[in-house]
C-alpha cells in the first residue's frame, strides 16, 4: 500500500532546535533531527532508499535520547520499506512500530498496512470434506484440528500437508501448494469404512444316533430353525445394502425410504435369528426328551451354530 508523500513530510519536517556546541546533551538529538529532515526530502524526491538510510541512522539516537520521537521514526521506516516493496521487512517494521504508543490515526494506518502486506507475503487454504464429522489440521502447525470445512490464513508459501481424521474412516493425508497472495482450495474424499457381512458358521451334522422314541421330530424342528436362521442372514444382507444406498444419497424422500427399508430389514433379521435359534434349541431338547437315558453333550461351534457329541 502506498501513502501520500505529503503526510510523511508533515510527520518528519518538524523544525530542528538550534544545535549546541559539540558534546552538549542535545547534540545527538540535533543530529537525529537533521537526519529526519534529510529523509523527508529524499522521500519527496522518490529516493526511498536514501530516506530509509537516514531514518535508520536516526533511530538509535532517538531510542537513546528521546523516546517520544521513536514511534514516528519507526513508522516512516516501515513506510519506506513498503514503498520499496520489501514486503517482509516492511511487515516486521510495522510490527516493531506497533509495540510503541503513538497517535491513533497513525496506529490505524499501520494496522491497515500490516493486513495489506500479509495478503502479499502469506497465502491461505480452504479445505472441504466429502463427509460430515471430519476434522482438519495442517502438518507442522501447533494449532489443533478444526472441524471440516476449515479455512487457514497466514500460511507460508510452499507445500503443506493436510491431515483429515474421521471417526469412521482411515486418516487421509494430502499435499497442496500454498501461493503468496492466493487462497488454495482442497476437497478431501473421506471414505467410510464399510462393515462386512456377518459370518455364519453352520452347525455340524451330528453322527447317527441310536433309535429314539422321539422319531424324526428333532431333525424336523432343527431343520426349520436352520431355515429361519438362513432367512435372517438374507435379511441382514438386505439391511446392509439399504444402509449403503442411504449413505450415498442426499437428504430427501428417497433417502428416507432407504433408511426405512434398512430399519425394517434389520428388525426382521433380529426376529428371524431369535425364532431360528429357538427352533434349533427345541430340536436339541427333543433329542434329550425322546432318548431313553442316552447321554449327550452340547458345545458351541461358532456364531448361530452348535456341535452335538453323543
């Protein structure tokens, strides 16, 4: 940002008091005032480099002998650097000036200049995610993660690593290049980890058993139970398909229908598992009731299955 040179001249060209003999207490400030006056002339002529040299020579004299003059000198050092488009140095000079008390109108102009220079020397980044619930952080930065979508300001130009975490998805890391004065954008694909279908271990067929007074009913009952368990497994797969389809849809009536299908199929699968398990258990009980004193041992063979040893 460029400011009018007349404002600088007004700030710098305060008449210098008569210099005393060499070695007098105000001799350093007389020298500092002379340097300030010279810098004003250089600035008016557009010779910002020589104006900067004069002001930097006056700065330590003011810091040692007249603190009241120091804010004005530092403010104009920053302005010279800004005119020379030495943005990083101008930013640092304005920050050094802002540490000192000064008139409000100059403070406001300094903060405006700082914000304008930051847009030149830093870049920005906007990160969006394909799934809600993700958090974003920039690798190497101390600030914590932010909810996605997130916007990052004042990033040093160059490549940065973006890390995205989601409670139901693997961590994603992507690299993006930040350019000074620009805001980069990055859309991160978050893939939800899908649940696999349940693993059903069928019951092992028991070895031939001695003749039993119960007849074929234990086998019939257990067979019916196994069929119902199979129906429960089929309903489970249908529920998973309905859930996956709903996750890929935008909110609306179609998505609500798929959610309802998922909840219904899931409920029916639970009922089928319960009825099938009860039927299998009843068939096993018939073996015990129908056999005249034959000993049997039942041990689990895995989910939804049993192993019978006679």
